[in-house]
């Protein structure tokens, strides 16, 4: 007990120290009309507008084209030589659910138990996390944060990178039910301690758990809907199965974590008779089963561009060329980083690496803006710069996929966002130290 209390006190102390290093105040609700003029506007869903003007009011884009007359009284931002892009979107991460990997008390992305469909990621998010402003500073204005662990991990949520509370940050919840698909292959490596029979037994046990969970959830949904009929007794509320009703009704997709061919094929074979919307997350082997995925219109959140090939006999560039292969196959896809939350800021460079290995550059940009917004059903709000959409955008001095590009200004739903972070504060601190050293 003393050890647990000591760890808790240590975690609180560390978190308090890190939170004190950057005191970003969430953006204030847009009060005046804002016009960004003379910018190169990358709408993503349409053509690039040279020397264009984008106007937004009450957090919504009201005009976007060339030679616009700015409304009287508007705040005018001259963006000559600058570029305007929609805010970038990270389609899968656990930002806000973790802070310091070595401190257990700051990791809240895994719950006890194996069947946790009632877990809601958004309510566990820490708006004071230092990781959020670091990620935001590189142009990521929206992210899908998801629980991990167990078999049915819980519900993910689409969150904005700015806000006082999780309620203010939430753009859509639930976004998807997360399922960790069991390994379908036998590990015969020298370090594998379990026998083949034990591995098969464990796999079958996990699959049975999953099938039973959905069967019980359907039975619960039927019982609850029948309560309105005369003579049908009341059925006690079970929060686990209650959370799965939108999934069974097709309103919320299931995001299955699956990488190899056998996992993907097994997941599709399970989802089809269940009549649920499926998203494949990971999908390292998705390019091998594109016909199957296209047949059922299943999108892929393809990740780990910066990783080793899945097999020793694969080509060295297999991870780098995966998005290109999915694009050429006519697949719906988006790019995720599959990296630790503190490194999610590098998502644009994963997309850039895919572009360097054959994915058209405009498609690489869409893979971290419009395409994930479409997959998660928020493309009417974000993902591109169009009339009526949220004024969630970034102003840069170049292409956001280039590592030298700086995000100079950011708006989320029309709110101007503070771009300082722990990284920028440390930069200023040690720049001053260097200046003083040089002057002595």
C-alpha cells in the first residue's frame, strides 16, 4: 500500500511539474468575422486557390475564393506568401489517455477485463496533457483517441486539440468500437514458450468470447426493445450491452485491429453475417486482400509507415509503399502513425514518406485530412475547406508534409489557438542559454 501511495504521489508531482511548464489558454470563441487574404488556399476537396481569401464567422467558413471583398469590421490577416490548409487529423492514437510512460498512474488507455464496450475514451481524456499542445503545434487539429487492451477495448472518440474540458474537445462520440482481433497464426519461434496446441486453444477461446459477446448484446437489444409490448417483463440494464446497441444498429462502426492476411480475412468473415460496419486498423497485409475489402467497402487505417517489413522475405519498402498499393487498388484508406502518443506530431512525415514511395502527394495530404474525416463520419465538419464547414484550419509557411515547414497560425472552429508547447518553451529557454554563453 505504501508503495502504491508513493507512486501515486510521484505521478501527481511529475504531472503538476509538467503542466506548469506550459500554460496554454484554450482559444476564445470567435467573436468577430475573420478574413485571411492573399493566401494560397489548399481546399483539399477542390483546386488550389492562388492569392485567395477565406472568411469565417461564428466558427464556420462563409466564403472562400479569389478577389473577395472583406466584410466591414472584420479582422483581416494578410497571409501573403503563406498557405492555408484544413487542420490535419490523426485517425487513431491514444493522446490524452497517457502522459508519462514510466508512471502507471498517468496511463489510462487500458481497462481491466476483456469485454469493455462501455468504456468511453473521451471521458478519460486529460485536457491538460502536455502531449496535446505538442501535437497541435505541428498542425494536427483533430484526433481519434482510442482505448486499448482486452478483446473489446471500448469506444473511441473524435476530439479537437483545444478546449477546457473533454466535453468542449469532443467533436463526435462514440466514433468506433475498438476490437483487438486475436492472432490467427501459430508462432513457432524459438522464444515462443507456448505449444502449438495451447496457441490454438487460446485463439479459439478469444474468438468464442467475441462471438458470445455480440450474441449476448443482440439478445439484450431484442429484450430491451420488446419491453414496450404488453406482458413483456422489464430487462435489467447492462451498460456493456447498452453501449453496443448503436453498433448492432449500424450507427457506429467497429474498428478491428488486424494486420496479417488471416486476421483481416477472419475479421471480415465475422463482420459480414453480423451486419456491422467494419474498419480495419493497421492492415499491414491489406494490399494482399484488396478485392475482399473492396467487395464489402471496408476502409483501412493503414499505419506504421516507419516500420520494418512484416516478414523477413518482404521487400524493404513494403511499409513505405503500402498506401500507394491501396490507392492503386481503389481502396478507401487513411494513414495512421502507429507510434507512441508523444510522437504523434510526426504523422505528416509518415504521409510524406508514403508520397516519396509512389502515393500521389495530394492523396497523401487527403490521407491525413479528408479521408479520415469521411471514414469517421465527420467530413461535413472538417477535412477540407468548404462553405459551411468548421473553420478548423492551419496557416503555414510551406507544405505541412515537409519537415522544415512551420505552422504559424491555427484556428479550431474559428478559435485562434495558442501554438506554444513544452517543446517551444524549451527551445526558447536554451536559445537564451546559448545567447548568454556566447555573450560572456
